[in-house]
C-alpha cells in the first residue's frame, strides 16, 4: 500500500480523481504551513485566514462525499472515518479558540503550533492510510466520479468553524447552504474591512459580527445535529 505522496497523477487515477484532488490541496496546505513561521502581524493573519478557508472547505467535502464512500467500500470504514472525524473536530476546536484569542495573547503561539501539528498529522493519516485503502477498493472511474462530486461540494462549502454541526449526513448536508452563504458573506466583509480606511472599519466589522450571530443561530437548529457521532459531540457548556 503506497502513500499518495509517492504516486504520480496517472497512478492516482488522473487529474479528476479524488486522490489527486486531495493531494493537490495537501500540497497547497503544506506550502502555506511552511511560510507561517516567517510571517507576522497582518501578513500572518491573512495567511491564517487562507489556511482556515482551505482546511474547512476541504474537510467539509471529505465528510460529505469521501468518508461515506469509504464506509461503503471498506469493512472497517466506520472505524477509519470516525478517527479522522475526531481529528477534524480537534482542529475545529483549536481554530475556534484561536479566533477568540487576542493577536497579542500569550496562548496564541501555542494554539497555532498545536493546530499546525494536528493538520500535518491529519494529512499523513489520509495520504498514508485512508486514501490508499480506498484506492485498493474501487476503480479509477469511481475515483474520478468522487473527485467531481468532492470538488463541487468543496467550492460551495462553509469556510469557518462550526463545531456543533454534525460531521455526517443528513445534518452536515442540511447545514451546507445556509452556513456557506453566511461564511462567505463574512469573508467578504472581513477582507474589505482590513483594506478600507480606519474610520470605515467599525461598520464592516459590526456587519460581519451580525452575520456571525445569524450563523450561530443556524448552528443551533436541531436538524443540523442529525447523524452526529458521540466522538464529535460538543457538550452544551463548551458551545
């Protein structure tokens, strides 16, 4: 069983294969993580935002398309995907704490280091174990079909932390549209706020916060918890 990192595009099933799509995102993530220690201030904040947007859309598409395929294809698929879902939940929790930490907070550097280490472990688990198992179980045509579905979901997925939403369908599927709209509106407002003159920023920040409050309300809707596993359940006191 060979790691995805050691395989060519053709060996992975072609450009549209889910395996090639995954590996491409992992390479982008690795490059950004390599740059992170050399940045500071606004540049670091921008890079962290880009990392989070890549990670959360990537993970959402995995949970909607890829992990269900693994569970259908492998006898131990339930156990394998439950483990990576726990990793995703840990990453979400760390990023949520990071977002609440002041830029000059003493915890910030440690939270970033923990997040980077967990992201690298998640990539290794996927490329060295989970995805090669899928490769052995299905043909290239199936890999390409999964790749197209995964890409479509990734391009329309939520871009921010939503730790209390189920990581499995049907709750995960139901959350996609409303949370994606809210997240992408906030992304646009926050991006603009970082670039406009200082007097105009509070208006945009306030608007982003209001959209965030709507997203938090959406997260609380009971249907979005359907399909949730005990491993990724967030106790009420931690929400």
